[in-house]
C-alpha cells in the first residue's frame, strides 16, 4: 500500500506540474532600439550573444515542457528572428506537436521564413508590433533609419504568403495622431477579430540596467486620464467587463505578494533561467535550467530543471510575504488590489524590491475607480472602511443598467 501511495503522490505531483504554455525569450538583442522598451539590447553586442542559450539548450527546455504536457510555446525577445537558428528551434517545437506563437517586429521576415510558415503553420497567430504608420513616426520610435521600410516589407511578405497574423501598437507621442489610420489598417487584416491591443503604461527596464533609459520611458507613459480615455472608448463594453472582473478579483490581498498567475507557468530568459513571469527578474525568484546548476540546487530531486522550478521552487517563492510598511499600509488593505497593476515585478522594475508601491500604477487605478463610481474624487482606496468599499463593490457588480 505504501508503494501505491508513493506512486499516486508522484502522479499527482506530475499532473500539477503541467504547463499549458511556455514563454521563451530567445534573445534580449533587437534590431530596433525602441525608446520605450524594457528589455532590448544592441543587435551587434557579441558579449550578450555568447551568453545566450545555444540551440541544444533551447530544444532541451522545449522538450522538458512538452513532457509536462505543454501545448504551445511563445517565442519573444528582443527580436526572436535575430537568432540564426530560429528555423531549427521553430521546427523542433512544431515536430513535438507544440503550437508556436511568435512576437516580432516583422523586420526580419524573409521570403524563406514566410514560405516556412506557409508550409508548416505556427498554429497560433503571429503578433506583429507596429510602431507607426509612416516612415518618420516608425523610425523615430524604433530608433533605426529604414526600419519602417523593412517592417512594411515583412508585413507584405506575410500577406502575400497568406500567413495569419495580427497587429498591436505601443501608444507613443510619435504615433498617437496616427491611431485612426492604424486601426483602419488593422480592421482590414483578415484575422483581426477585435480592436488592437495597446501598450501605454510602459514598464521600466526589467534588469534595472539603464536609469537614463528609465527616465525616457517615464516620459513616454500616458497620464492616468489618458489611460482612462483609451480604456473607455467603448464605455458600455468597458463597464460590463469591469463588473465581471470586479466580481471575481477585487478585494484586499493582505500581505501576500503573489496574487496573480506568476509561477503557475514559466518564462525562460535568454540565458537559461526560469522566471515566474516575463517581467520578474529578481535574483531570488529565478531558477537556473542548466543541468549542472540544477544538480547543485536540488541534488537527488529526480526532476527535470523545469519541472523542479514549477513544482518546488516557484511554489516556495509564491509564499513570500510583504514586509514594507508602506505596502502593508496601502496595498495590503486596498480593495482595488486586483484592479491595479501593482505586483512584485512592477515593484522590482521601479524600486528594486518586491513590495514597494508604484505610485504611477496607483494613480491609474484610482482614476479608473473614480470613473466606475467605486471611489469619490480625492479618496484613497486603502483608507475606506471595509463596510464602505464592500458596499460600493456590491452595488457596482450588481448594477445591470448597462
């Protein structure tokens, strides 16, 4: 009986480690130098290139994920198409039966790649970032002369080969006036089923490696009022979605740091470390997938590095509690917590800790809450008595007038 119990426990543990999708940053290098980017490194930086996972390492990680029941993999970066072995990695994943999602700026799409995607479809829509609808605006954002022409050539190749793709945009001063033109372009793409998504409240450098760039990124962020204006362009739809969201996710989280899906899946950075989410790179929250380092960290576990990260390491990290007095005074008792983008990753980018409130995100959440009637002008959500905010939340989620 004891042997049977051990087998059942092992099976339960294995099933709990199943991951539906894996994110892999194939490189942090990029052929663009976008002014708002939280990760990009120079395309020509050989010291960075030599540190990146080699082909066999990437394939090993993909195989580990497939063995855990992974159904799809997302290749991102930097610009993933910079990898000379991209086609080999792509084919390896498809031969394992994984669907592939590619995040790209499309500048490196060639006739050969477009033909490959035609013959062996990714299984997921390629997502193309668009930085402007004209040469001046696009190149100003990308920081590279001629980038727009390469982007347009790549998009044209995808269209000519009938490769399914969708587009998204980063809303920046350089392209903001082109929004109607961009949306008209997007509406004519056969696989765009909804309004394009926009990046607006940009992340700071995820490795905390460039304070000068951070100052630029802060200037690129739109105001809380502008954020609200973008979110409420279809007001009835927005309010309906927020009612559904509020009913499930709003409410104080206490001192628990992780109240999101971080750690239930994994993102693999360009150097072979498993992260709990694509943004969180704090050294205490990442796990090495190199076999030698894995054996040092968990001798005798009998698990692959990825499975150990998912079933042992990440669950332990998720138990972390906040200790910052300001966080405990504000975020821990804030009923907007699920509505706010405050999280350990954002705190890490902004402050180098896991539990420091990010004032910009707080202002965005408060502005939205006032619009929805959950707060009055000038109120701080964390100062409201529980009976006050719970009553407002109940009224909001039960209101069927829209």
